[in-house]
C-alpha cells in the first residue's frame, strides 16, 4: 500500500487509513457492537492498513480501549495510532485545550491504548479561551518527551490554524472534506501546502452517502440521523445521487464499487495526505481496502472532480 509521511516528521504510514468512530462509539451511534468494532480494526490491519484514527470522545475511551486490545496481537512498531482529545469528562465534555488537560489526556490515552507513545495526537476541537500557540506548545513538550510523534489539530479554521502554528509546530490538520464538502480547497489547502502541514479529511464518504447505497426515493423520518443533515435534503440529496450515478460507469470499468472508486479519487488527490473512511463492520473495511490497488487515470480523476462541483 502507498506510504505517506506526516508533515516534516518521521511518522510514515499508509495513505489509506481507518476511521474508528464506529468502533466503540456508543455515545455517538446506535446499534454498535464491540465485537464488530474489534473485527473492523483487525480487518484493517490484516489488509495492510496501518493508520488508525480514533479519539477519546468515540465511546469516551471505549474506542481507544478496543484498539488497545487488538494491538496486543500485532507489531505496535508497524502501526500508526492517531488519537484526539479536547472534551473534558470532568466538565460535561466541555472543550478544554489547557496545557495541563492535554498533558493528562495524552497520559490517559496511552493507558487505554496500552502503549507508551502516540504517533499523532490531535487537539480535537479548539476551545474558546486557551491561546492556540500555548496549547500546541504543550504538545511540543510532549513530543520532546517522546510521548507523541506528531502534533495535530482538528476542526480549526484557517485563522485558528495560523495562530496554532505560529511557532511552526503543527504537523497535521484534520478537518471535514469530501467531494461534497469542498470549502477546505480554497481555505486550508494553500496554507497547509505552503507550510508542509499534512491534511487528513474526515467524512470522505459523506457518512455513507457517497457509497452508492442510498436511493433517490428513500425517505428519512425524524428518528433517522440523516433527517436534518444538509446533504440529505432535496434538491441537494438528488444532486449528489445523480453525481454518484455518473461514477457507476467508471466503477464498471474497474469491476469496482462506487465507494472504491471515490476512495481511489482521494488516494489520487495530492492535497490529501491520508484518507480514513470509517466502517461499522469488517466487510466494509475489506471492500474499502481494495481502493488502494485502483489507479484512476488523470481523465477519470478530473471527471469525478467536476461531477461533484455543484
Ligand atoms: N476530527 C473530527 O472531528 C472527526 C469528525 C468525524 C469523523 N472523524 C474521523 O473520520 C473518520 C471518517 O468519518 P466517518 O466514519 O464519520 O464518515 P465516512 O468515512 O464518510 O463514512 C463512513 C460510514 O460509511 C459507511 N460505509 C463505509 N464503508 C462502506 C462500504 N464499503 N459500503 C457501505 N457503507 C460503507 C459506514 O456507515 P453505515 O454502515 O452505518 O452506513 C461507515 O461508518 C471517522 O471514523 C473518524 O475516525 C473525525
């Protein structure tokens, strides 16, 4: 699998990673089964994926614990663990970027993951009070102490990224980006490229909408998570499904699924350092892993790029 480097660090990992918010993320999603989550992580590692993206808030430590459990059977040195914190469990999950909080959050994540270093640690969300450079300065100390290998920030807008990176310590930014959520192309991308900062998008499959499994006549009730999401409201929903439909001939050519083709599009995209599709069950991971061996032509890459510009 294609390998990438995070920022200017020596963290090298696969460009295709695994998102694990459905591994133990019971507080965020209904009907999750821990054993399925364990199998999701195992399927990723067994497929050659080495980048695992987790966070404290996925199950309030449960995702990290399940990953730690799985890692006992694998060679830790070959795996890239990225985790995040900012939600303060002592204060109603309010956001906290205070240096003391981040330092303790890293120590607690290490325990749950049963490891003595994190390859990437992200401040999950900015808080409203801590100066950004002070928060990142705390991570720089943890990096110098060998507890983390790369410094990440997530959900920071461009001005916040600039403020956080005033001393040049930021290695990687994680933010929402997909074929249907493209603001980062004009906001973050130029600054990140100019400063050698990696970019890891979340929601690459638009939470499943880009997999080809939704239909134009599907209706959502108030009990469904899709009910209030902008991408699931007409006419936008129909526009997205029409674009997904036009990916099907390319998928046919490669005997692939729409998700595999669209994941291959991110893997081809030079602004995307690593892509971390989430999965609920192992079969999804096994399917998504096949995207790593698909190579789109430049014409196909550009066609897909244009299909989703609306
Ligand atoms: N930094 C942040 O603030 C932040 C925020 C959100 C997410 N993240 C990270 O980014 C990762 C990716 O985001 P995401 O998982 O929310 O969204 P996503 O990758 O856009 O969508 C993943 C979802 O699509 C469905 N799916 C995946 N592969 C499929 C396949 N082959 N066939 C059919 N359905 C498939 C699964 O949901 P169903 O089966 O339930 O439909 C899966 O959970 C997360 O796991 C997490 O690690 C970070």
